[in-house]
C-alpha cells in the first residue's frame, strides 16, 4: 500500500500481545480483520463507530515520512523496501 503513494510508516503496536510471534504480527492474516486508514482527526469517529458495532480496534501506526519502521524489527528506507518487495520472488 505504501509503495504506490510513497509514504513511510511507523508502527505503534505497544498494546499488541507481546507473546505473539513477530512474523504473525507483521504478516499474519486471520478471519474478521480489516485495516482502515483515516486522517488523524477521524480516529475518534472511527473508534466510536467500531465501539458502537462491538468491534475491537488496534491502532497499527502512522503513515508518513520516507522510512518503514517497526521498532526493534524493521527500519528501511522506503526505496530499499520497495526494491526488496518488487524483487523478492524473482527467479535466481
């Protein structure tokens, strides 16, 4: 997602279960999970709508800058991350 528009991303997952494997946090998919992006000023309305529907919300981080950052796991320049992503499945 971030590659097309060229914004960076900084994870903010302090409230996520610390016992969960890092690879599952980074890449895991599960049923009934949705990623929602909104402007910072819309966060209260998104949280209120989710609460009204009985849906839990976990803030994943902030979009912006020129790096992809997950503290203690990933800190890459966006251009480097794009190159790694776009060539990851290239044949040897």
